[in-house]
C-alpha cells in the first residue's frame, strides 16, 4: 500500500516538474526578440497572381514595421508539394514561412495522394483575406440567377457544360458545392477542362460552356465587356459587381466557399512567434491603405487567428473529402 502511495507521489511530482518546465520555456521564448534577421516567405506559385500579391503587400508593410528584410520567394510546381515540404522541414524559428491557401492546404490531399507530410501538422498562423468566387454565364444565354442555372442543370445534366481547371481548385470546389446543394450528381454533368481562369473566361464568353466559376478578378474582364453575365457570388458582395447578390442571399446557404490566403509555418512553431504575427496582421487589416490594396485585386479582409484558421481548414478539408468521394 505504501509503495503505491510513494509511486503516486513521484508521478505527481514528475507531472508538476514537466508543467513548470513548459511554463518556464514559454516565458523564456516570449522574451526572445523576434525577428532579428531576414524572414523568407515561400510562395508555392508564380509571381503576379493573387497568391503572390497578398504576401508581397504584407511583406512590404512588415519590413517597415519590424526593420528586417522580408524575402518573398516564388517556388511553383509540383502541386505546391516542394514548397510545402521546404517549410514543413524548416527550423521552427519563424524565419521560413509559407504563403498558404486552399490549393496548398485544404485541397491538396485531393490533388496529390500519399503526401510526404500531414497537412494538419503545420502551424497555422492566420488567414488574412478571401476572394469571392463568381458564377458567370455567356451573355447570349438567358440565365440571370443561380436558380436559372439550377433549373437548366436539373433539366439536362448530361449536356450541362461547365469550365473546370481539371484539379482540386477553388473554382471546382464551389461548383461541387453548387451541384451538391441542388441535388445534381456532378458525375452526370460535363466539365470542360481548361488550362487556367483566362481560358475558362474565354470559353464562357464564346458560349462553349454554360457556366464557369472563377475568382472575382478573373471573371471581371469578360463581365465588364458584356461578353459574360455574372449570376451569383460567394461570401460577400463586391463593389465591382454592383447589385450582384450572394449565393446565400439567393437561397443557397451551402454555397459559401471563398478563395482564402494566409500564412503557416513548420510544425511546433513557438507561440510567441505566432502571437507576434497575429498582432501585426490584425493591425494591418485595420489599415485603410492596405484594405484598398487588397480590394483592387478582388480581396476582402477576413482575419482569422491561429486557432480559428486551423478550425476553418479542418472543416474545409472534411467537406472537400466528401465532395471528391474520399474517406
């Protein structure tokens, strides 16, 4: 009996020591100055697109705020796996981070099987902005609302053509939300594979597909030129599409997906570094000048801190696996 009591006391003491050491380590880390040298932000896409512009805007601001170089490094290719892996294997000191988004995160398991890392092992720092997706149709067609598209898709799903980028991208994700919400089996529809958003817009403008879903900026040029007609938008109304109601406003509560951008880091990134970034990003998203910059590239402020970002991604991954038939 005494031996068991002694063992319990030793175990309790061990737990208390571990807890004390964890608290001590956190306190020591919080007193470490960060950053003191250049920070590399890895962008898993080519320069010029939204995934590249957002981190560049932020890097420009934080360079002035923190007084250290902010290197935005483009490392495209391999379905974002090489860029992801570089950050995943980096020292968790906050000096190598990933400009993250759906394609490099929550949709990646759909595009690439047997990843050499686990997505949820990364440290989510924050989500900073989203870009709504616009549903649009050829202007020569009579459809003006998502309800019109629903009626047409149900009437003849086998001949319902839509522009697809042929991968697990944000546009295809939204289209799957649409078909799922109206009870149409997507496998019975006819996707037309495109090499990019510009080709999808061109096919739609030419009447070669009945519907496309692209980022607000990608769809805008043909809509403005009167060659296509926007019939719905996800997430938020936008000033560049005056009067265009959201999918939720049109009665489609399940069509909510938006393209998001944010930052993540290697596994086990210390909390004081996460806090430093969250404080800076939260302040930045209150700056009218920065908001104006992201508005011009079709973005809307959408701040989610580290814990909120992780939960957002978890839910998104669950839904994408369901839509693509994965377990």
